[in-house]
C-alpha cells in the first residue's frame, strides 16, 4: 500500500534539486503531485515526465494571489489538498551585514519567510476542508546558529522555526500537523552554484571531512525524512524540528582508528 494513495501534495520550488526529488518520491508513493514554481519550462517538463497524477502550476511564493491560484488549481485538478511542502528558497550572495543592501535582505526574507507564511495561511483552510493533513517547512541548519556573511538567509530560517511552532499550535485541533526539517549541506545546484551576485558557491565554504558522516547530503536523504513527517506514521509529531546534516552541527568527529 502506497503511503500517499489518494492524497494530493503541493511542493513549492518543486522543479529544483531538492524539490524534484520530493515530487518524484511522493508520486512514487501514490500521491497526486502539484509542482509549484516560477520556472514553467522545468516544472512542466517534470509533470510531463511523471504523467498521470502530476500537474505544474506557476507559483510565486511571495505573492498571495499566486498562492490562492495554486491552491485552487490543486483542488480543481484533484479535489483536495492534503500535504503542503514549503520547499522554495533562495540564498543571498555572501556579504557582511554592513555590506548587505536592503534590497537583498528584503528579497531573501520575502521568499524564505513570507513565502512560507503565505503558504500556511492559504493552505490551512483547504487542509481543514480535507479534515486535516500535514505542512512541512524546509528550513536549514543555518536556522540553528549563526553563519557569517549570510545574515538574510540565517534570519529567514530562524524565523521559519517560530512560524512552524506557532502554526502547529493554531492548527493542531484541526488535525493539521506542522513540522520543520533543517538540512545541512545538500548536494544540489542551490549550494554548488554561486548565488546571484556571488563568485563562490556556498559549498566552497564547507568540507564534509570533519563530519561524523563525512559526505555531503543527497536530496534523497531529505526526501526520506520528509515522506515520514508528511505521512500518518508521524501522526503524533507536530511543532518539531528535525536536523539532517551528517553531524555538521556536532563539531569535528574523531577519526577512525586504523588497524
């Protein structure tokens, strides 16, 4: 039995490196998938590749009317919405706080924080009509500490933590669970290519060699955790935070002893 048979899942940023992994996995588990994003070519191509039970809808997560249209499209295509994955996010080019312009600050928070807020706000009534469901917000290990030169991104992900907990309290009695995932350094174009205005990728600042699990994460690592949190297997989990970073936040690991 597929875990998401007869359920509809909306994934924002659904055509990206992590997003497409999530979309494919939900679809393989029997879900109807709605791929939300601004890249119509990539989103439509993914929906076409999946075939039945997949739709692309253009979604600018910073625009409330765009959110309303996307949620209506999900209900129109599949009759309900059961799971929302707030996956869309953008990274700022590395710069000190003093060198970060307000336009960059606003752009990052509009996407990463306001986009998540609008997703919860718009999806909640639809999930309530479906008699409950799950919202999973993709945050970051940068939301659990400080990272020099990434103030807008760090601030946005810290704020997503509070938003997640507040939404869990407000929606719990409607049988809507809200949780957050904090990925570490995941091998996607998001961290392997420079952010707009940058010359170096974020991956250039991290080496997995000290991690307890000495490798970069793969999108499928995050996807497997996401599927669990969105499923009925996690029916008693809400307002929680789940770190998936190979031990990045733990500090340097002891080297294995040689024989």
